[in-house]
């Protein structure tokens, strides 16, 4: 009889203690506000019961809505707590899995705590994201399958694992990459489950896991602010689930399917474990190969599928894409969850190696190793706390408020870039900031469903075409049709559309760019005056506090660009004192602008 069966109460108490400890850490460091990434969109759809980007994430949306009703803290914080809760529970499930494998509480606890404090795992536990929910579901599937393998007569464990596997697929499709490992485990116990009624029940349980997708057409029918795909038919729903807008089977909509070096991405995946966790995982796999061969192959196949294979196939070039690792590392979490129980086996392997060379008992050595690991863990948490802590991060909100404050009343904003689009849409949809503004998401102009939503949402906006294309039905046609209102561009022009250059010019006014007719002239002194007034009102982030490998670094650029461009214009006119003044102002905001340093070099400063 296993230690879990003998002491169920003590086991559950231990798991609960670990969940609470991880939960407190995540609660204290969780973001209280919107942050860059998909977080603003996911919070907005949770609050308004909308439909986020493909594949729709219905389970996250419904759970996020429940968390948005928590009666304390700002709305973003409430939904962010869903991620913190899911990953705290994941740590508890990993403890139970490791305990079943090792029958040793201290080793299982260390395995769980090492996962909880892993910098990548911890970082993605602090904001609204679909990955922590995926971590929880994957950990439950692994735990239930291992429990069923130990007791194959307990068919309910296999049925429960099947249902949760279906739920996991409805939340994140990468879960399908666990299939080889699951098939291996089923094959190893093939004599106990190959009965028609059990097979049918498990298949039905997997199918039942997709029931959350019934939410999508019901939500779309109410035309929420975020209504990706405008689902109104089964073909629309299939297009959403299969991610046709991104390219089915691709991580991004890049034309290159296999971009960059796969070895570089695999190395980044392995490096995300950290030295202590990585070493103990390797030792644990060695131990499992020697003593629990079936678990070794199950873990290798699971990690090989959801980890190595996925990152190998991901079309992200980490050399060319400065934010590639930030985008990719969220997908490392499920791999860490799969590997984490092996840490406990690694601790036992070290204890056994020491015990055969010293007269000390193995149990004492295990506890000493666990104590040393926990001390090292506490030191690591202390060192990383300020770097990972998101509780004071308001960069995305402040940028959005500054950009909205710059836009004239009742203007139309053509917006592009996730770090621009998602916070602006969140603030208008959820917090009702600047409801007078018309938001047009440029990359979505090429979709029929989005053009239909624009016409329905903004009665004052005239959309003069049924399908956007840069050559004929372009931005100039849209601007010409809405000449009575100010047209503002925030971000880059979509699809290299240069149709505006013939009859319009772009006036850089602070964080926004105003589309002006060619006949309107604004002097450089007037532009300098306008930007001087705006920059004194803005709230640029401190360059020392932002997460430089995330999209937050773009905000520094956005705040610095007006000063940089004025410096360049004054330099062109031969006004070196004013050029230097504006160049240095740009450097005060973003010290990493090579164009500004080159400009200062040209004027001899």
C-alpha cells in the first residue's frame, strides 16, 4: 500500500500547505494591472464575456469571468489571480505525483517548490494567461494516468484523465503533443482497458471536454467588444478552433514554417529549467530508467512531444526576433510540469549515492539534501523577487492613458501592434475610457467579420469597402471617406500601405501621428511647442525598471521617438543647440537608441 493510501489526510494536508505557500508567493507578486502580452485582451473578454483570438479559449474565459467577480482589488488583479491560482494548484498536483513515485514527502515537497520558484514558471503565474490553466490540466492528466498505471483496475482514474485531457485540448491545443506518451502508457496496460465499453466511455469523456466551446457561438451572438471571428456558423467555429487566421499548426502567422535554428530554441527550453532543477531532473531520469522504466519512457515521450518537438517546429527565429524568447517561453511551462516529478527521484538518487559511501542513513541524508535545497530555494526567491515582482507594474496603463489623452475628441484611431491595440481596447471596453474615440485595428481590416463589426459598433465611421487591400481598397480610401473627423495613427502602418503619401502627410504629435492633408503646414517650432507641452504631461517608464526582453521596451521607444525626430529635423536645418536638446531628451527616456547617439556624434556632442 502506498504512502498516499495509508495517510490520505496527511498527504492532502501536505499538498494544501504547498499550494498555499506557492499561492502566497504568487499573490504578493501578481500584477495588479494590465501588462503587455495577451493579458489585456484576456481580461477584457473575461469581464465582458467576449471571444478572444483563436482558438477562442472558452474555458479560460468562463473561469476568468468568475474571478472577475471576486469582491476585492482592481478588475485586472482579479483575473490575474486565475493564473496565480492555477499554477499554485499545479505545484500541489506535482507534489502528489512525486510523492506517488518516491513515497518520500520531503523529496516530493522539494520537487514542487523548485517548480514553483522557477523564474520562468513564477513569472508567467502573475498575469492573465491561458498557460497556467494549461499547466494545471496537464499536471492533472499526468497525475491521474500515473495513479491509474499503479492501479489499472480503478477505471474511473482513466476516465477522469480522459475528460481532463479533453478540457486541456479545449484550452490549449499543444496538449495533443502528449498523445505519444499517453499511448505508451495505455499500451503498457493494454490488457486491462481494451474493453469496448471502457474505450467508448473514455472517448466520450474526451469529447465532453470540448463542451466549453458551446460558449463561443452564444457569446458571439451578443456582439461583445472582443468577438474574434464573429462566429455565426459551424464553419466559423471550425475556423476559430483550427486557428486558420494564424495558419493551422503555426505558432505565428509568419510565412516561414521552420524559421531560425531549432537547436537554439531547444537550448532555451533546457536553460529555462535552471541549474538546480535541470541537474536533479537529469538524475531523476537516470533513476527512473534504472528503477521505474515505464515512467522514464512516459516522461521522455511527454517532454519530447510537448517540449522538444514543439519548440523545434515553432516558426520563431530567436536571432532575428528580439521578442522571440518572450513569446516562446510561455510554452516551456508544460514541459517543466511534466519533468518536475523527476526532481524528487533525483534527490533520492543523490541520497542513495551518498549513503553507500557513508554510514549515515538514507532517510537522514534525504532530509539534509532537502533542507539544503530549500535554503538555496529561499535565497533564489529573495534574489529574484524584485526582478519578477509585477505588483507595481502600471506601464501599459500609463501608456494607454497618455495616448488617449493626446487624441482629439471624437477622432478615429488606426492602431497596430499588440502592446498598443490590446491595452487601448481593454481600457475602452472595460473601463470606458474615451468612449468618444473610434478604434480601428489595422491588421484585422483584411477580415470580413471585423469590417462588419466596425460598421455595427461605430455608426459614425464610414467603411467604403467590403475587403481591405493595400493597392485599391486602402487606408487613403478609408481616410477620404471620413474627412470630417481627425484620423490618428498609433503604431506602424499596416501591410506597408503607402496610399496616404500622395495626398496626406503624417504629423508626429507626441505618442500619436495625425493624418494631415498636404496643404496644411506646421512649422518645426510649432511642432516643438506641441511636443514640449505633451512630454511634460506624459508618464514614461523608468528604463531601469522595465522588462527589457518583453514588449515593454517598445513603450520606451514610443515615448522617445518624438524627441528623436525633432532632434533629427533640427539637425537637418543646421540648428545644433536645439538638435542636441531634443536628442538628449530622447536619451533620457531610452538610453539604448543608437540613432540618437549617432545624431549626437554627427553634431559633435
